[in-house]
């Protein structure tokens, strides 16, 4: 049930059109995404232009209504959750690809364009986005910019912050910051776009993005390695980076528990490939010729078994086989179907520390609950690990959840890692940010928030603890 005045909603309808404000039964046409609480506000407005976004923001300021911006609703930390009395602004109708240049290797898109749509448009020019996510079909470019998304190719092409050349953003007073620069070299004053990348909609609403693109390889080849240890997997990543032919495009690690879950569900098995390997590593190379790439993967395997005789390998020989291998890594929904609301954690660990970190954490989790045997997978080439408990959310109440975080986050900053690699802070990690981060950093973040959103209108309570103004709304 929404708490917004009819007169306020009438004002919004005048801005966006009658059919583009959804409340009551009309909300049933909108997918809430990963959490029903995303639509907790009970009212969603869908502007079509930056001008309409600006007008909606000004209307919210005048009526003191907090605003939560939605992209694809794929976030896992509650950054899109909303409450009665707030308004959800969806970027779904900001879905136009405005510019793609094979000469510039740049695209300019509206915030609601999905990653998959941009990938398809870029591919027509034999280009790619330089960033990829399993949720590519629903994740939006604006949402990815707002969360500074990472993904599979971050070790080579960087995270979203490194892909963005320019932004257009509607600020908390409705004014429009526009800097859609399409060039890499730009030393014209403060690079303000980085304030909004990763801010999760708390400092402004991203409406357009200039994205750097990369040349698309003519061919790809993929192999699944079964390996005895983390060290063997890191050694294999090094061999991929040093490949004599082709370039490493992915190095996705799948620890045994998660591998058994996905391979068992999909009934995947191959002769001479054991399901018992402690670590499975999905490696992709890109280059000019598929046959040569497959030969290179075979050579890497031959070198690998000299040091690790028990290693296994399956090289995909068709597009279908390659898709089967990737499904073993990307079908994370299986976890949440088995364990609804399973608590998930997203950390970055320096490569040299991964083995020690996991050994310590897995033992520590057993001390919290002897039944804990988490699913572990991640982007091994950049040290980003995803750790999902084998327990439903309701089975991990507050005190136990805090004990889990203590195990996973203890000393992570000391070893040079991060407790939030690519999922952001949202609502669920606000306490962790305050507890773990340098207090001067948190204080500076608060000053930036207060300077850019004095009315505390934008995504209240997310990233930072609610200030006095937010608490009174």
C-alpha cells in the first residue's frame, strides 16, 4: 500500500503520461526482480527522457518525497529496496542506443539499455563492451554504472568505472549534469563523473552513459580444468595470461561444492573428468582462429599435467558444449532455489592471499555453524570471490549473520582486499561499511552526500547510515 497523496501522483502523471505511473493493480505488470521489497513503495514512475526525470525529481523535492531509482533490479544488497512513502523511478523507458561508432569504439546509451542489448549492437560493428555479467539480459547500463559493476572480464578491461567516458546525471535538485565526453584523454578540471559511478543512486540519477568499447575477437575457445588446489588454479591463470597464442578472456573458478550442485542438476558429466576436483577453472581464450586457440589450450593442459598429474581438462568443441560449460558457472539461481534467501557475500582478495583466506574462513564458518559448507565461485584472475551460505536466509538470524561477517571480513582490509568487490553497499552492507572502512573515508562520503543531496531525497538509507534529514522523512 502506498502512502503518496493523490495530488502528488496527479502531478507525476502530467509529467510522464497517465500510463507511465504504476500503482495498485498496475504494479503487477512490473517484475520486482530479486526482492519483493524493491516495489515496497507501491508506486513506480517511468519517465521517457532526461527532461522528464528532472521534472520528476523537482516534483519530489517540492513534495518532500524520497526517490529510489531502479534499473534491472538485479542487485543483491538491497540497493533498490523501497518503502511506503517513497517513489520508485524506473529507467526502463530510457532504453535507446543513441550512438555506436566503430571508428571511435564508443557507444552512447540511455540508462535503461540492457547490457545484452548493447552487446548485440556493438557486435554488429565487431566490437564488445569489455564487461560481461551473467545477468546481462536484465542488468542495465545505468544500474551497472551506479553500482560500478565488475564481472567476468574485469582483470583485462577493468570494472564499469574504467569503461565509462562520460555521463549525464540528474542531480538531487533536478538540475542536469551533462558531460558525455567520448574521448579517453580529458584533463578539463575535476573528473566529476566518478562521484556518481558506484554511488548507487544516492548522489544523482544517471540518464545517459558514454561507454568505451573494445575490438571483438574473431574466435573464442573454452576449456574446463579440474585442479587440485587454489595454487594450481592461480598457476593456470598465469599460463593463460602468458599464452603464446590468443588472449585470456575469462578465468572463472568453481569450488567443489558449487560444481557438484550445478553439474548434478544439469546432469553434466564427461568421461575422464572427475567431479571430485577441489577447484574447477573455466578458461577462455580469444584470437583469430578457433582451431589455433584450442591447440593453445591443449598445450597449456599438457604443461599443467607435468606439475599436476591428476589434473583434468575438457575443451569445448562446439558452441553448445561451450554453453554447457558456462552454465556450470553461471546458473547461480540453483543455490537460491535450494536455499531461499541464502546469505551471499562478495569479497576481493589479493591473489597471493586467496588460499589462506579461504582456509581460514571455511574453518571459521564451521565454528559459527557446523553445517555451514558454503558455495564458492568467482573471478579468479582478479581475486573476486562469491561465497554463498548453504542455508536459507531465515536460518541465519541477526546474531549469526554478524558472526558470519566477522569471519569473512576480519582483516580483509589489512591484507589489501575489499569486503564488497562488485555488488555494492546498498542497504545490507551499510553497517559493514561503517565498521570496516577508514573513518575519514566515511566522513568524507557523508560530506559529499550532504553537499549533493541536502534534502536527502535520493535513495535514502543506502550506502551510508541515514542522516538526521533522512531519519525524519
